[in-house]
């Protein structure tokens, strides 16, 4: 399962977008989660990661994006490695709730959000030969474990954006406890056409959605 998300609207000429690109590839159990190693990306990974992303995702990320995720401490950028090759990666960013875009501000109650942080999943991808073998869940679990340490107690939620038509991504995140938060009309621009999106959220460290009647 190849997956990716963005923190703002994007246009591209690919065949699918956002949090999981659709695929009917037959799952080939070439390895299991016990056969792989996890490590953070480093500058030497830039070209390999760029090649993988061009294959996985229908969007041309700028070179600066690859430079950032392979060298900047701003991102949680974790690679899953098998036989010395990267077969999966997750990229997330932790940011203060108060700087989120307008459409994402309702994730937390106003009182809780003032001093809280949130995690945002920018990208989650797995090589097509290793999809449906638990690699995506392993990467997501690693992020969640990172955000539930004592040092990250201010992080009250993880969220992402996904196309409303991207059922594989929606089913994956719902199976992992993410809940639908909001509908985003015309959020994406794909091949010059506007597409609707959803925001999905998972709460942690005592976080919860705003109370409603």
C-alpha cells in the first residue's frame, strides 16, 4: 500500500493522490516485519527516496522537499529497510496546533488547542512488492510510539488528508483507529479538476475532539 498526504492543496498530473495510492497489486510476502530494520533517513538516502517517491506517488516533489526530509530534524522521517534497500517510509511533522490552516483548526477543542501540538502525516509509502505485509502499520506504529513518549505529551492528535474516493487509504486508516473529522470540498486539484477530500484524525495523550451537542 503506497500512501501519501500533503499539508496544503496541490495540483499534479498523476493517476491518484493523497494518503494512499490505489493498487490492486497481488501481495507478495517477500519479507515480514521481523525481517526489516527501521532507521531515520539521512542525506545519503536522497536519490533513493526520490526514485521511490517518483514511482509511488503521482506528484513531483521539489528537490528541496527531499533535502528537508533527509536532513532536517523538523521531520519524523523513518525508513523501513530490507536487504539494504528502502522498501517503505513515513514522513510526519509535529507542529503547534495554533499554526494549523483554517480547515484543520477544529481537530481539538479551543481550550485544549492553545498549548497543544499535533502530528501531521505528509507521506507514507510502501514498495508494491511488500504491500499488505504489515510494513505500513509498522511505520505508523513507530510514529505513534514516538508521539506517545513522555517528552511528547503535548501532542494530542495525528491527522492527515485523503481523497474522498480513495477507499484503500480510508479503510487502512479507519482500521487503525482514525476517525473522519471533516469534509473538504474541492480540496485537491488533479489534472485541472477539483476533487473533494476528508480529514482523518487519531487522538492520543488525552486528546479528544471538541464536544458537540
